[in-house]
């Protein structure tokens, strides 16, 4: 499939490992004990957060609870980095507007606003209510688009040539290098020309965040689909357990902790073609339609040598789909794989498939 999941952030795994900060921010998001679904969300603490990657087109959607405004000024809601130049949807409470800031004017430090602002009423009201917010963007000379959605309504839409100028630049930028939510203006714009910098209100939260990149064939100027992220952990061993448990008797007991205890308990192998299979704990799907399965694995390489790659798989009965192997880092971090259909088929996920699913890992050279 040509849609690639770049990030799945639901806070339920208590991890900020793969949340990349934008523009050198120093304060990663922290967990808050309130959520759209589950028990936790991410709380904004100053820096923008999301995922860095390269693409031509992206879509991202999340549940957002903005907590109002602490200090007046421009407040970035979401930033699409284009060659590391910010293309931002800005909330300007003092003007009562939502603005699309698309890089800078040619050869200048002045922000460029390519389209008219939208009234901020839908965003500003009920700051403690969860809102479903999304952005779809394709950066191109022709047929480009940047659309911002809030609770099913498209509030901003820029089409045509969506390439942008960097700060004081004369060359148009067209490669997306990341998607980031929240942030303060100084963190995402690199310009000292505009003050004061706005500050988000306390308890500005983000939950159920997904980021996808798309090829041209899948790039559609449409509202990104919101998906509630339901999380679970490994519950019991599957039928094949070839990795060695450390800090626990059973393999499943070594890996099901949440939050992860890292070196206290884990499974390990030094050989290729070793499989560890697990039965995930059942989750309630009442009111939810399963659409995709993302398996997140936390681990590290034992050394900097070769042969520490891990393939993640889903399995139903005898059918198994294994994602391309990924290399772990030399310190504790996460890798993940998203499965858009049932194993080795085009059949969509359903409640039966979720109930019968096993997950696992396999080592390789």
C-alpha cells in the first residue's frame, strides 16, 4: 500500500521516544492523566512535537484540547515543515482568526499569508472540549493543496502552487520534512521579527495522533480520517517462543509491562530466524470499527555489530504478515509497523480478526 504510517501517538504506551522536537526545542511533551480515548494524552510544554521524515504529501489528524491562551500572540496549531521551513496554521486570538502562514515572502523575514484568514470561533469556543483536528497537504508546483479541518469542517484551503520560500530565501521549497503539533511561535518560525510570542494555556492536550505520508496516487485533498487509538499489551505466550526471557519466567511476562521497565525484564536472542509470538490482551471494541493495527516494539541492540534487525508481524491462524526488518538503536527505543489489512490478504480488519490476532517479532541478520 502506498500510504505509509509515520507516527502513531496515543500516549497509552507512556513513551515519547519517537516524538521528534522541531526547531531545537528542549521540552518534550509529558503525559497527562486525561484522554480522548484511554487514560492518557500528551500535554504541550513548549516545543512542537511530531515526526520528521521526507514526503511530497501528508495527512495528519488528532484529538486536540487547547486549554485556551496563557499569553497573547500567534499560536501554531500544526506545522508542516517544508525543507525545514515552517508552513503553519496559526491561531491569532487577538484578531479572532485562524491564519495559514506559508513560509516567508521571497527574500524576506516577513511571514507569507497566501489565503484569507478564517474566523476562529469554532476553534476558540469550549477550550476544554476535545476537538478533532486534521491537516492534508501536498507541496507541489501544480495541483498542490493545504487544507485544515476542524470537527468535520474545512476552515482553510490553499490550492495550486504550494511551494514556499525559506527565511530570506529565493528558491522555492517543495519537500515535506515533518509534521508537528502545537509549539510556540519562536520554536517553529525562526523569526525574531514578531513579538510577543503567544503561549498556549495550561493543560493543552493532544491525543490519538496519526501521521501518514502518501504517494501521488493516494494524495487527495480531503479530510483525514480520525481513528480512535485503542491500546493493549501482550498477555500470554503464543505457540512459538524462541527468544530467551530475562527477568521473568514467561516471555510474555517479560514484555507486557506498561510503562516499559526496559532492562528489568525483556526477551533477547543473538541468532537470526528466532520467533517470539504473543497473544495480545483483549480490548473492548464497543462502538469502534477496527481499521488498522499498529504493533509497537521497544528494545535495543546488544552491540553496534551487525545482525540485530527485527521484523514485526501479525498472525491469524496460519496466515502471517511480517513487516520489513528494522534495526534497533543501541539504547532503548521503539520501532513500529502498521498493518492495513489482515495478514497476507486484502480483507479489512474486523472484530473477529482482532480477537483472533497474534503479534510477534522475528530476528534477522
